[in-house]
C-alpha cells in the first residue's frame, strides 16, 4: 500500500448510539498491525495512569495480549477488539 498522509479512513460512532459532539476531533489507530500505533498507546498509558489507572492497566493488558498473540501467530484477543465492527 502506498504511504499517505492524514486522510479519512475510518468512520467513528459511539457504541451506545449517542450522537457525537459536532466539534470533536478523533484520530483512530490500528494497533494490531502498526508498531507506531502501539508506541502511541504506550505513551498514552503513561500519560493517563495517574488520572485513570484502570484504563492504563486495561490498555497495558491489551498490548501484552496483542504482543503475545503476534509471537504465537493467533487472532487478536477479544479485549483488543471490544467495540470493533467489521474489518479494518
């Protein structure tokens, strides 16, 4: 695939069906195939740990499961696909 700059690749919606804030800006990363995205998640983990340790722990666990899965050539763990529909 040709490398591209920033472009709209994903459609974002709330899992509970509520409308999105019309002024919100979202940036979606695919962490199972993109090493840079996983690095971004690691930085986010450290950034949010003091304010939301449960989220930090959940994200850390998800990355560990993805990395273990990659070593064993298995499908992405369910925790890494929560709330995801369709194919990326």
